[in-house]
C-alpha cells in the first residue's frame, strides 16, 4: 500500500506553495540531530566497555555477561544514530512522508530498535536471577552456574531477541496495508499487538529484575555474617542499582510511549524527549 501523498489535482497543486518540512518539523529536526550526538557518545562508551571485557581471559570469564549487556546497549545507541540521521535527512530533503508498516523495515533503525531494546532487558533479568540464586541457594549456584552455563544463557538471550525480531517482521508484513508515520516507531512498523509485546518486554523485565535484586539484597543483609555473603551483598547491591536505573530511565518512559495517542496524548516534542530517555540507558 502506497501511503505517500499523491497529487489528484494538478492545477490546485500549482496554486499552492510547497510545504517546507524543515519548518513544519523544526522541533523534531532539532531532537533528531540530538539523537545522533547522544547516540554516537553511547556507541563509543559501549564499544570501550566491550573491548575492556574482551581484553583478556579473566575479564571475559568474570564479566562476559556485562559485555553482552553493553552490546545490547550499543545496538540501542546505533538505533538512535540511524533514526536521527535518516529522519533528519528525509526532513531536509522534504520527503518525510508516511509509509506502510512493512515499508518501515526498508529503513535501518527498526531492526536495532527491537533487538537493542529487548536484548538488554533479557540479559538484565538473567543477571538478576543469577544473583538471587547465588544468595538463596549458594550450593546449587556454585555447582551449576559455571562459565559454560553463562555462555549458554547469553546466547539464549541473543537468540530470543533475534527470534522476536523475526516475529516482528512477520507482524509488519501482515499489517502492510496500514499506513503509519514517517518516524517508523516499533508500533508503527509492526502494529499494536507486537508493539505492545515489545514494550511489555522492555517495561516489565527491568521491574522483575529490580524485584529479584531487592529480595536478594534483603536476604543477603540478614545473612551477612559470613565473608562470602558480605561479598554477595556488594554484588547484589550493584545489580540493584543497575536495575533501578533501567526502570527509571527506560521502563517508565516506555510506559508513556506505549500509550501515546491511544490512552493519553503527550506533545510531539515531549514524546521525542521521552523516546530519547527510553532508548538511551547506559547500563
């Protein structure tokens, strides 16, 4: 389905001055260019984190999961750069027009939006569950949680994100007769059903991860007599802070974005700012 504006009356078109989208979308243009700057900074910082984790065997074994988390955040940041750069160029070229859902996947950022949004949430949940297991059942943790199981879990998180992306593309194809916005958000690119699932992953998993860490922290606090438990207390506290940051800067803004235009209305510029906060969380 072609959602681009068509000219039905040539004479009336000649009598009207062309719309300058740089004026119409001036607020968006400023925010999109800001996307590029903040996204580029996030890409650079996450690359440094990934290189640090990969620098030696000890770092890979001890902090490999943090490396996967940084990789997901890097994809998230790349989505900001791509969305900001391409949307800005479309506005400046005066061709920032609506497209149908499936055409959105002809643009690069929906792929990174989905994987970069969901992968960190899956990894954060796994890391938090690991900390709770280490505190609640230390013997089981020391017996079964090894470097091999962490590799399998990390690979599983990546696989879940990729499978979810494929499902999203299928939903996009099924909704190809529906016109969306030129912004090609996840809901615009895939439809309300899959978009809701995507937001559910991004919103609820950090909340669950925070709950796991709070429970683990309280249990470790009660049993901090041993040196090992005091060590676990520090670890779970660090994870609790990371999960709390994810909830405040990612999960909560995404609640507003999920309901935007359906259950409530936030101004366009405010929505873009919320989106920036929801996408950019350096964990």
